C-alpha cells in the first residue's frame, strides 16, 4: 500500500517500518495550527513528520533510534516538496534531549506501547512496538523538557493503557486538551485513544470519536474523510 502526500508518495512496501493506521490517524487528526517548530519522536519512515509538513509551515525535527529507519526517513524527506523544513536524526530521545536546547510548539509521537505483549523475532519491530528503549514515563519527562510552555503534545495509545498515561502526564503537569476515542468497527470497544496534552489546566477538553471500519469491514466514510489528503487508494 502507498500513502500520498499531494505530489509526494511514500511507498512503504519495502520499508523497515511500514506506515500504520495509528500513525495515519494521529497525523490526520492532529492540527499543527500556527506551530513554527515541531518534533516527531520515533518517526520510523517519516510519515508523521511528512504529514505535519504538508499541514503547516513549521520547521520539523524527526528522531528515530533505529539508524536504518532514520536513514529511510531522511531519504523520504529529501524526495518531498518540504525537504528544506525537515530533518532526520538517528538518535535516542534521551540523548537528543540532553544535546539540544531547542523547545517546540508541537511534539507528536506514535510511541512504543506494546509493553506486556509477546515479543517479535524482528528486533527492529520490537524496538518500535515495545518500550524496550523508551518507557512512557521517560517519554513524558523528556517531552516536558522539550515543549514550550504554551506547547502541545499529541500521541496515540491503546485504550487500555490510556488512563495510566494520563496519570503519568498529570504528574508532569500536562493535562488533556483533546481526546479522540478510536473504534475499530461499530459495536466494538475503543482500541486506541488519541490525546493532545498541554500545560493549561483550565482549558476545555475537546472530546470526539472515530470508527475506522463500517459494518462491511471497509473504511468508514468518516475515516476516509479525515485521511483523504494522505491516503492513496
């Protein structure tokens, strides 16, 4: 499957980190607004950074601990119409936070979250899907440091882990600003939650929901509507 970014297409058929529905939804439902600086944590092949580049005029940094994936993201960035605004770094979040003094208007991440599930034989997939190198506590701690005071942090997480992540975020003075419950199909329980956090405790929380598939197990009209600028069908 390929994914279209206006003139630019990322073909993930041979990618070390294929584009996921989670990343597609997170990128489609996150509004960069007037952000001038964006950080994508765990960029993989670069899809979230590319989506943010298409939707904004921001300068975007993308970090990825897997060097092959970071190189792939860099190549995708160079082929894109937004190559002057995108940078890929093959580095861990912990080291990046230590080395940089930059602060971001928006931080976005599809983090490693399959904490207790069965590991894959593929080490690259394990690093991406399990918190072997980055726990959510570490993620939030570094996000708090890297975020501007009026900045926002957007992430997607399995629904059963969402309450715990909110408690961890609150301990670091980050509070929900936007919550989107993601349902795989009608009648199912929520499988994912997209959350946008900020340091503003007084802001009104925007809550919504989205169902990916319809009764026929095809992409729902609402899913197609929010991803139409990015999906290639």
